[in-house]
């Protein structure tokens, strides 16, 4: 398939671009909520506006009230979110949690998916149990208790954990901590007794939690999929989140690059626009080529995921690794070419660097995914 958007996707991109630039701008959203020390880190009003445009249900089937689209379309929205640094629960709710819930029972889907479509609910996904992404090791336990389960353990850096109406939790129901099998996913409501959140503000001003489960009692209906059979669903959730984060990373890289090029066209030094300096022109041209390559890799991975290709998992990690390197280059070049002013809060370029740092770590950094590419390739 061609590595560009078709006509319908281009129309979606135009809509998302205009909406995010007008309603999701840095001044209206990121700076607004950050400067007010908002406990959620995002605006619920904007989230409902996104629902009115159909964005929130983009990955859900039409039978569940969604648009029945794919990862390419979700990536279009995420790229514009990244480009404008728009704080929202789109990635956690409409991508990660929605992907998990699609494998849930009719009762779970009817209970939780309408909230995604309407923008009235926020969901989080709790997988990691440490500072780094290691989904192969899960210690949180769910032991049989009557007709249900008793959940105990801790999850770290749960994005939007304290704002969530429900958490999708990966827990071990059998086997050892490092076993591939024996994983079950649970839908844990926010008011579950025994669950507590220690909220932390991340470098990009988004909110996360260290969430503890102290004998949280869940009935059997909370299971997403099959008991002990959650690893395959978890892998699908992670791949959806990783390519979503990569798409947002492309947006961060594009936003930083566009801001830097605009600055090169305005800033004068010794009576000359600094954009006329050949050394800076070379750096800008190199950055442009890297961003376009990263964007093409992301589209390819999205297409393979939508086609349910056996090569999708490999290409998702290729995309996450490539975007990690490229977005890092874009924000560093942006700050450097802005000069000293780029280190101040007065200019937005530094905010792109902060968002990049948070995205880098989310669901595995460039090093994690480079190693994963090698392993999936037989090395």
C-alpha cells in the first residue's frame, strides 16, 4: 500500500489539524491546565468536543457506536495531538483501553464503551511495575476468591490513573512472574475498595499514578477475555499503544521542526536572517528528511496492524525506535537553533522537548524497541 493517506484520510487529517490548532493549542490547553496545576492535566470539555467529532470512537466497531476505522485514522488524530501538544486521554482511552475492551464480554462492552464514544469517560491501562517498560514481567497477582478474584500488587506510572473511571489491569493468575502465560486482564472500576493512587506530575505536565491494589475484590465479570489467556490481548493492546505513541511522536517532531523553521525565517543575527546561514539550512534539511522517513515507517506499521499482518509487531517496534530517535533529534535541534531563548519557558519549543521525553519512555524507549527488532529478527 502507498505510504500516504487516501482522500478520506486526508479529509480527516484536515479536520483534525484545524480542530487541534484552534481548540487544542498550547496556549488554550497545555499552558492553561499546567499553570492552574490541574489535577487531571487535561480539559474534559475538549475531550467531549473530540467525541462530538467522532474522534474518541475511531477504533471502535460501528456495532459499539464507533466509526469502525483503523490505526491509520487513529494515528492521524494522534499526530495532530502531538503537533499541538494537546493534553487529552485519547491514547489511553480511545486506543489502549478501547483495544482491550473490544475483546471483552457483551456486558463489559455495553458498560464501558458508550463512555468512550460520548467522551464522558476516561480509562487508563495499568501494565508496568517499575521505572522501565517490562511487560514480560508481571508480579501483580489476582487470586481466586469465591466467584471472583482478589487483586494485589502495584502498577507504576499509570497515565491518567487518578482521573480514570476504570482501569484495565494486567495481572498474573497463574505461573511465575516472568512466564508468558498466566496473564489475565481485568476491568477495575474507579471506586473499587482497596485501590489507592499516588499521583505524580510528569515532566510534560501530564498526570500519572503509582497505583496499589490491596486485596481488591473483583467478580468474574471483570475479566476481559479468558482467564490465563490475556497475553495475546495484552500484546494487541501494547502494539496499538506503541504505534499510537509513535504517531504522536511524529507530531511532536513536526511541531518542533515547524516552529524552528519559522524561527529561522524571523531571527536576525548581524543583520542577516539566521535561516540564510548554510550550516543551519543543512541541519534543517536533514531534520526534514528524518521526520518524513519516520512518518512513512509509522504509516507502514499502522497499515500492517490494520491488515492483521504477522509482520505488524516487528514494524511497530521499528516505528517506535525510529520515531524515538527522530523526535529526540527534532527537539534538540529546535532548542539549539533557538539559542538561549529556547531554554526559557517563554518559548514553546522547550515544551516539545518535555513531551518527547515522556513519550520516549511510554511503552518502551528507542533502545527497548531496537532490541526487540533484533530479537524478532532472530538475533
